[in-house]
C-alpha cells in the first residue's frame, strides 16, 4: 500500500521511527477510508441521486428526447410533482428516484414498501400509486387534445451507491437500480423510430402541463 512500509517489519517495531511510521500508515489509511466514505455518502443524498439518474437518462435517450427534473405537472385531478419526466422516442416516463436503500421489498399493489441498509430501516409509500395516477392524468390530458396511443409509464430507480441494491418487489413494479438502469431503460424504449408526434406532445407537455421548467 505504501512504499515506505517495505523497509519495516510490522511485527518487529524496534525503534521510535518504526512506531511513528506504523502509526502514520494507520492514520493515512483511516484518512483515505474517511474520504471515500464521505464521497459515497454524499452521493446517497437525494438531490444528488435525482441529478445522477436524470443525467444518465439524458445520455441514454436518443433524439428526439427531452428530460425535465423536479417538475410539477398540472393534471385533471390536481398537481403532481416528479423527480423527472422524460419524453423519448417510445413515449413518456414519469420518474421517482431514491438515494438510499440496499434491500427494497414490497408488492406492486401494496400501500407501502420497505427499504433498509446496514444502519436503518424505513417504510415508505408505494411510489407506483402516485406514478400510476400521474400516468392516467397525462394520458387524459393528451387524449383531450386529440392525441391517442402515446405510451406513458412509471419508472422507479433505486440509486444507492454504497452497494448494489437488491429488489424484492415482484413482477410489475416498474423498478430498477442505477447499476442496471441502462438495460432496463433500453428494454422499455428500444425502438428505432419515433412512435408518436413528438413535437406536438412535447409542446402540450411544455406549455400546458409542466408548471415549473
């Protein structure tokens, strides 16, 4: 790890210099560990997780595409806020991101899900309830404008950076983890051509649905 340790037998600390070098090596190792822990701990911040997920999706989405971050939508049953809204070739994704959680369990139709890591456990509202409500609202707005058959779907991303999250949510959870987000997204949006009138739908979303841009 450190070159100066090659000249010192850790099991034979005979001089003051040996002890100082040994203590210095331990201190340096602890400092490196603290810096790494602080870095990855910072990435678990919710706002940073949202930015990281949206930035990745922006890179993955082929043109034409548009992504909005932390947006509130004006929908028939009331305003709803999402961590991200992505318009791409295949349709529209309403996105919810979670910055921490190494084990996530629940069911697609359950009222709550549970997430845990090595230090904490939390039950939180099933995000699909609000996301599906948003899906229905967006579809209703588009249909009222005479725009039909646009795919609108929820997307839940668990973006913990400390380790690879494990999902126990069952089929139909519309969920993925950041480490597998590319494959999940490409399966949902892997089309070679635009499936709807992108410019018209984007105009409706931008001018009439999205409140804060």
